[in-house]
C-alpha cells in the first residue's frame, strides 16, 4: 500500500487513490457494532425503496390493471431489504465480551473512588454489591492516625 502511495505523481492521482482506497480501509477498521448498524441501515433503505415502489404500482394497478406486472420488482426489493435487516440483526457477530462480572467491576470502581476521595461509597444497588463496598474498611493507617491530634492535645 505504501509503495502505491509513493508511486503517485500528482494531486489528482492522490485524490483518486483516496476516493478508491480509504472507504475500504474504513470498512476494514469498523467495529462489529458499526458493521451491524451499517447493514441494518442498508436493509431499511432497500426495504423502504421496495415498499415505495410496490405502493405506487399497487395504487396504479387499482386504477388500471395493466400495471400489475410492475408490482413484482417492488415486492422483491422489499423482501431483499427485510433479508438484509434480518442478517444485520441476527447474524452479524457482536464483539465478544471479556469474561468477568460487571457487578464486580462496578463494586471495585465504587470502592476505589471511595478510597481515593475518603468519602463513603454511593448507595446504588447496595443489595447487589459486595460487602466490602457496602462497608468500606478505610485505609490501613486511617484508624490509627485519625485521633492523633486529640491524643497529643
């Protein structure tokens, strides 16, 4: 790829290269969620075009039956669009989640934030959080140095 870029002579060559190659790179680098969304959008557009075509020729067929054969391509396009939507929703692989428990991560984040700011942790979903988050132990030196000023006075 780099050799091809080096071989470009003019700005027009670079422009043509950017128009041809960069969209392919973009598709290659997209996340599974973006790929899924792109497929669903393409299916919705295709299905809507087919539905619109079918409705126009359905109304024309009601007025005059000569337009009945033109209804078929619209229905085919509509069903192809539905197939693309189903493909995007059901068969596009989502990003695999790493093993772990989201509740454990939430509990650890709450614990870390309470230790950092020396404030009690938030009381969100307390019945689902680990006991260490519900009742933080504090730092090792906190209970020994907390009353230091009152003992020396």
